[in-house]
């Protein structure tokens, strides 16, 4: 106490007395470390005065600054964490000391001709003090007790900015080089300030950078869940002031912070980044949002292990943000980056069901979007793109795994009977994850019959990708005929294809009757509509140039049955959202982590129902019927499904082809007064017949059935004739 009073009363020009007082106090602090609580307040008071004196001159007084920083280091190293209590005047004074040291760590000469040596020496002293502060017991205190976490946040928001300023002043190439050297050295010794005196060689910029990097790595290494979350908040606060324009620098910082954290806490950083961007609100896209999304992708796509990452929790947050931004602006600039973020969740597999659950969660979001939502087509299309990205990312990981393991191509099975011609090589099933279940993908099949063509086109691409890469093959099953799930999937797929080809009212509609137990229980009819028995076809009767007599008779029968047998269009059972289970991973608010689990629902949603509308009804809009591109997609879908699961595809595909061909000839006919609608009906009938015959041709080629292939070729030649409809 006497030294404290003497120090504060001494005149500023008595420089030698000040230095002696600082040296005596530093020695007392080191020798009587157990008694620090009794004079901690005096030390903090002296430090505040000495730091003001050290930086009050036109140029920093290095000798006085070195003694002051040495005293602070001694106090920080020997403090027990209970010397200064929270919410007291002493703690506020301690924060003021740290703030002054942080200012010294970023000191910039004010003269016109700055001295680089003086600048580096001053910053080295300041960074040495910052390093002592972040390794002090006063930083963490009694973790989890009282206001310890709150006090940690107050100190971190002072400590982090000077470290980031020194780091971000260097170029990215220098950062990567010096960071690698710091990580390899593993030097945990406290930085010495003895070598930075005026009579020694001044430290260069690289030395200052290494001090800042070491401080950051040591700070991150001792943080736990709550502390890491606070550290990310401090990083955001600094970048809000410094700017978000340097995306590469920000991504590198996020990756290094994640790498430096303890293994069991690394997941906190990407999780907190997601929470922060979700909580930003629906503001216009800018550098901040794009940079944060780039940081998320960088961390998730890196080689850093993220054990305990809540994949489903992050997925739900990103998908919810995507839907929210689409409803604000269907052309939002963040949508591509959000889709890439969702896809990156399949980069590293942390449990076998991960990809399966990701697709399942996205699929369950689609029925929750009401049909009255004007943004529904855009939302569905973006969600489909997310599923495509997830599958493509997972497949790239599987291919990399196969290359690293040196697996060869699977050999074809040999046996009696017709042999399938060898198709494109399919990647062998990965051992790190399970394939996406056909039962889960079956939930999305009605998207093939959406009224918006952009949605149908995007989903057709996703469906083809799923069949080619994810659908379990029959030869992979222990049962000779393959998994029953593949048969159920093929039944639903062929019913959907039939609906797309024949329906004249695609899109969402009212729910189906309650007596329909299964969404695909009503299979397409194989029979043709008979002519009325009381009427016959008179070949001599006058016939309109664009309508034959058979079509007239069928039209009369259709009009008669219309009142007795009303039919529905394609109906998507869009219901209220099903309550979600607690997602896997980080629980917001408490920072805990739950182990991976298989996604489940209290009541599993059935497949979105389909019901075909009468194809002979008047068409009000050409946007709600299949286009030539849709029939091309049908042909490709039929080709890939017959190649993937031949037996299952044949069991339900052949009856569907027969029914499709028969019903197209009986129902897609012209009637008086149709106008352009009637002409379009004829085009659809021709497209259906071409699709059917080309599918038969592919089947004949695949099974090496020359007779079937020959008949298909013959029909193809006949279809070229304009008279053949």
C-alpha cells in the first residue's frame, strides 16, 4: 500500500524512482504470490497509472512500458482467479488495464515518418501482455459458476480485436505459412520481453504475427462450449467493424479456430455460425451473409473432424432460413450458397444413417408447404436442388473412399437364362454410410407431377440420380429377387409416371377419399372404354375433317359417364406440419450434444397421394399437362429403373406400359369444339405411344430379346407416318 501511494504521488519527472517502484512491486508479486489477494487492488491501480504514463509521450517509452508489462505478466501468472470479484470496482479497473494493453498491441506511430522498429517493439510488448491476460485464471475463473461466463465474455471482447488486427494486416499466403510453423513448433512458453529492449535488435513483422497467432491458438485451445460460442460472437463483433469484404481471410480464420479447438468442442463453431446467420433476420443480401455462408462451408468441407456435430439441427436451421428468404424474394442472391451449405453436410459421414436422415428431413418439409403459398413452386424446386446436392456430395465422398481403398469394379453375375447387357458402371456401395431408403424417396415421387415444369424438371433429374446411384440393387440383396422395398418403389414410380403422362390437371389438389387405404391402391385400368351398344359406326356418315367417327362415339359415352363418375386431378395431400422430434446435435441455449439417432416421427406421413383426372376433360392451361420434355424424362426414368432393378421394374412396369398405351388410344381423342386443346391431346397421345415403344425397345436391348426389339423397331417406323397417332 505504501508503494502504491508512493507511486501515485511521485512526480512524472522522477523517472528513475518510477522504474525502481515498478521493479520492487514486480519482485514482491513473484515472491509473495500467495499474498496477492491482499494487494491486488494496489497492483491494478499502479498498472493503470504506469500504462498511462508509458503511452502519454509523443513516442512510447519502451523502458517504462517493459517494466509495466512485466508487472502485469507477474500478476496474471500468479493470480488465482478469486483475487478480483465480478461486478466490483476492482474488476472494472482490471478490464481498463486489459483495454490499455490491447491498445498497445495495435499501436500505430502518429508521426509522418513512422519507425517500423518502434512499432514492432511496442506491439510485441502489448501482445505479451495480451498473452498473459488470456492465460490468466482471471479469464476463465470458476467455469460454469456465477458470472464466470459473463466475465469471460467481457474480457474476450477486449482481447480478441488486437489479435485479429495483427493477423488480418498480413496477406493470406504469409498467414498460412506462419500458421503452419506455429502449429508445428508447439511452443507453449510465454513470450519474453527482454529481447525487445532498445539496445537489442527489434522484432520484425513476422515475429509480431507469430505472437498473435500463438495467442489465438492458446485462447481457443482452453475454451469449452460456452466459451467458444462467446469467442465466435467476439469475432463477429470485430468483423462488423473491420468489414466482411475479405471472404478468403474470414474463411481461413474460421477454419483455424475450429482446428485449434479441443476435439469434443469443435462442433460449436459451425453451429454458432449457423445460429448467427439465422438470427440476422430477412435483410438484403450483402458481404456479411455471403461471407458467413462461405465460412460455414469452409469449416464443414474441411478435413477437420467435427465429432458431435448436430447435422439435423444445422439442416433444419438452413432449410428454414432458405424457405424464409424465398418467401421474401424468390430470386434471393443467397439461395445458391444456402443450397451448397446443405449439400456440404454430406461431405463427412459421422454415422451411417446421416445421408438417409438428411434426405428424409428435406422430404418431410415439402408437404408442409401449403398449396396456397405463392412461393411454393420456388421453395420445392430449391429443396429438390438441396437433395441433388446432398447425393452428389455423398457420391464424391464414396468415390474418393473407393480410390483410397483400391476397390475394383464389381463383377457381373453369371447364370442361366437371358443375360442383361452390361450397362454403365455403378459405384460400389460405400461402407461408410447406408444408401437412401426407397421408402423415404417414395415420399417425394408426386413431385414428378407438379404443375410447374421447373419443379418437374428439377425433380426428374433428382429421381434419375437417385435411381442410378442410391436405389439398392437386386444383386446386393441376400434374397434372390431383391428387396421388397424396391418393388414397392417401382409400383409407386410407375403409378406416378402413368399419372404424369395421362393427366390433364397436374399439381396440388384436394385430399383423396378416406376409403383409399394406400395412395397407389387404384392402379391404372388395363381395359379400354367400350362403345355404347346402342350406337354403331356408320362409315358413310359425314365426319369432320379433324374428328373420326370412333372418337365421336367415345365422346358421347364419356359425356354420359361424367356426371356419374367424377374424377379428381393429381392430389397432393398437403397437411399441417407434423411436429418434429428433437433434432440431433447441439441444443440451443445449453450447448449440449446428443448422440446421432435414426430420424423418426410420431406418426409417419404416408406418400403424397395421386389420383388421375379424366384425360378427356377440357384443358384450360397448357402449363398443367406434360410437355415433350416430360415425356423425354419419362423415357430416361424408365431406362434407368429397368437397368437398376430389372425384375422389380418388369413386375409393375409391363402392366403400366400396356395400360398406358391402351388408355392413351381410348381417352386422348378429339371432340367437337376442342380447338387447340384437341390438337394438343393428339400430340400427347403420340408422345405417349412413342415413349411406350421406345421403352419396349430398351427392354428388348437390355434382356437381349431380339423379337421384342424387332417389333419395337417396326412400330417405331410406323410412328413416323403422319397417319399413325
